């Protein structure tokens, strides 16, 4: 056997082995590694948040999901559940209120409460109810707004359930809206069929058409939001049209807000008269609560009437009556607390300043248009980090074009609201209630177009673009 270091000469002596190991350890030395390379030098980089904010934003494509995760609930099941749930959430509060009122009046009964609640629920959808005094077609728009909100949520939930959330598919949004609208129309037709009878005559066809229209509008808004198809649609239209539609809607709703503020202030100033009207009803707490509830339900209608009053055409509270800034002619009116805010007659010279409120509302919308084009939608009222404050000023052609398009959009919106806010209350004097939709829409078109252009131009000329505050550099 050859000799090794641990066993020299093949010896089995452990001392000899230990001595050999010590010699190995003793002879082992660390060899230094020489590196002739110079130390690496690195430049100091200054991070400037302002410079980074002006860089172009790149949209990172979302990670594709597996087909198993995209697979959702069957469309018929999702549509049926969401639509029925939306109908119940809007019907049950109305039925409960009607049932409570009937119980306090000594006319209790679930069947009667359900029937009265169904009639009021149909009226909230714009379906006229035939009564002993004539047709009742004045829809409480506050209930209509609740219906549209729940249908909007139904469209959003169905979009999520079928796996089309944030897909950007316009076809999926339209499919959801048509399915929800058809289902809701069937619910309306069935409710009208069950409600139709002596004292509450209801047209099944009218109910189906009104429910279909509301179902399509409400669910389409929710489906477009849920699928993010509204972004896809906005990218396909010209910039002037996109900004014009948005600004017109803003101007229209700002005008309605001005009308609501003026109407609410008028009712508040006439609070003493409203209290006397309520006390005049010798029906106990139940009757007074019912009168107050009716006034609240028609508060949205009153806001639109006040908007028509500010625009100039005014509104009617009976056949041959006119209530406007320059003319006041009415007959006998129902004693409702909501009517305590009516003016006593034509306003004087100082009252004509109210005509400036719709103009101011449109100018604010135009100002917002310029600010949004300067800083982007997220920073419409001031520059923020990465808001594009260093971008060039918006073109005059875009501002003027968007302002001209905003006028018809606002006019169509306010004309539609004026048409929906009116209706008959019986076949007598109150057969005509509400503003003239055509006149309101025409005046709103002119006022919105001019005021939006004026506001946008003023912001473009007199408002100096603000720059974001410089941030501290970090080393």
C-alpha cells in the first residue's frame, strides 16, 4: 500500500498520524489575491420628481387571466337574480310606507298595502294610474332616481358575474343592458296586470314600455362602468365631442342644482306657511306624516320646476296657469307644504338677477372644461404631480367646439327632465302640471352654449396656468 500523508509509510501509529496532520496544517499558508483594478467609480444620480412627473405615462397591459377565472355565472341566472333584487329593493319601501299609512288609518291588510304599494311603484316609473277623478300621471321623480340607481347596480353586478368586468367590451355591456331591460319589462307588465282593476286602471303595454326604457338606461350605465367600455367608447369619438358631452352634462346638472337651491330656500323662507298647511289637515299624525312624505317624494320635481323658473319659461300648476319670473297667474291650488315656496307674484327688477344663476352655472362648467384640458381629469382644479401643467394651452378650436356641443347636450337633458317632471293629477284643473319641455330645452341650449364658451374663454385668457410646487431632490 502506498504511503499517504495521514498514514506515513503505511504506519498505523496514531501519534505518527497526528504529527503528519500538524505538519500539513503548519505548511498551509493563505495566498493573498492581488487585484490591480482600481476601485469602481459611480456617478451620483439626482431623482427629480418634477422631471419624472412630466414623462409620458405608459399604459401597462393587464395580465391575462386564465379561462377558468374568467368563467362566471350563467347570464340568465345573473340577470334574473340582479333584476328581481333591484325591483324588490325599490318596491318594498313604497309598500311598507303605504301599509303603515293604511294601518294608522284603520285600513290595514297586507293585500291592500301590497296593491297600493304596487300602484305607487308603477307611478314612480311614469305609468299613469286611472282613478275615479281621472288619470294620475305625475311621477314622483325621487322614486324614479332610486329605481335608476338600483338598475345601475344591477347592470354592474351582472357584468361582474359573467366575467366581463374591465374587459372594455361594448358588446358585453349592450348584452347586459338588453337582458336586464327585457327582464324588468316583464316584471313591470306582470305588476301592471296584477294591479289593474277597479279604481286603479293600468295599461300593461305602457308599463312594459316604461319599465323597458328605465331598465335599459339604468343597467346600461352600470354595465358600461363595470366593463370599462365607457373608456373604450370615449377613445373612439373626437375630442371635441367627448368634452362637449361631458361639459353639457355638467352644465345641465349644475343648473338643476341651482334650481334646487332656490326652491329649497323658498320653502325654508315659507316654513311658517308650510307648518300651517300641515296643521290644517285634521287627520292626526298619520295623515300629517303622509302629506309630508308626498312633499318629499316630489321634491325632485320641484327642483326641476324651479330650474325652469330660473331659465325663464316657468311652469304650470293647472290648466291656463303660468308661474314665471315675469308672469304669475294661478287658480286654486292643492294645499301641500311643498307649494309654500311659491312666489306671490312676478318678481321685480332685483328678482331678475335670478336669471344669472343658470348663466353662472354654465360658466362654471366652461371654466372646468379649460382646467380639465390643462391639467387632466384628475387635476381639473389645480396641477398636481404629473398633471401635465407644462403642456401647451388648449386650442381655441377645441374650446369653442366643445362649448357649442355642450349647449344641445344640456338642452336635451333639461328638456327631458322637464318632460318627466310633469303630468296630470286628475281630469280637472290640475290636468296640466309642469314646465313646457320644448321651451325649457330650447332656452337651456342657448344659455348653456353661450355661458360655457364665455367661461372657458375667460379661463383661457385670464387664468394663468399654475405650476406644481417644485419638490425637494433626493440624493
